[in-house]
């Protein structure tokens, strides 16, 4: 069974990426899916504490061989020049254990926007809102792992682990499970 770790919205905070790397060591995923907004904090967010894009890029690059990534609304071509993995595509598809994941940042395609035509059984993973959620939208499972650096809506820094079709949204600080969903239902 494949284990996929999904995370989003790091916004140039290397401390959050170091904490994520510790979770990667513990959770031992087969692949890492990054859902966008890597280095820049964006015009709607204040400058995060510990903001350091060069150090954040180094943290990303230490995991580059395992990352499948999509571009977020705060990502630019200059960010791609700093990162050792492709991340400028607006979407990606990952297939594991018979599950098809559609990855998008969420500002173009996602549960709050329009979803593209998707095969039955597809699971949609997005970031963008910085709020962890799991929901069914028009018969499709959609989830957001939250943000590892700038959580919103009263949430705390979080990420997700998908084992087959069992999804856990976990707290970044200690890996504790915050939500569980069976995406086969």
C-alpha cells in the first residue's frame, strides 16, 4: 500500500518545512505532494515570523526527489529557479493503490471554485484556504491539508497522510491525528 504525505502553503517559512521533514521521517511516505505557495508570503498575508526564502528553498530541495508539486497563486517563475523540482503546473494527477488524486492549489480548481471533469472515484486535494477540511462536493471527495506555516480559521499548522483511501489530517507539531476520513465511502 502506498503512503502519500500532502502539504501546502509553506510561504517561505523554513521552520515549518523543517518540522515537516521530521514528520516525513516519522510517517515514511512513498511520495510527497505539495499543493502550492512555496516561497512568497503573498500580498494578503503579513510577513511570517521566520520568513527566509533561501532557507525554505534549501529545505524543499532536501526533499526534491520525492516531491510532486503544483503551482499556487503566490508562486512565480523566480521560485522555480530556486527549487530543484518542477512546480509550475496548475495541476497534477497521482495514481496509487487504485486511487486517483487530482492535485491543485485550489484558487482555480477546487471545492470553492469549479472542478474540472474528473473520472469517478477521483479524490481532489487542494490548499489555498489554509484551513484543513474533508468534504464531498458533487459526489467527489475533496480535502485540504491546511497550511504548515500560516493556518487560518482557528486551525493549527497541519498536513495530511493518505494510506490507500484512509485520510488523516495531522498536526504538524507532533503528528497527532486531527481528522480521519474513509474516502472509499
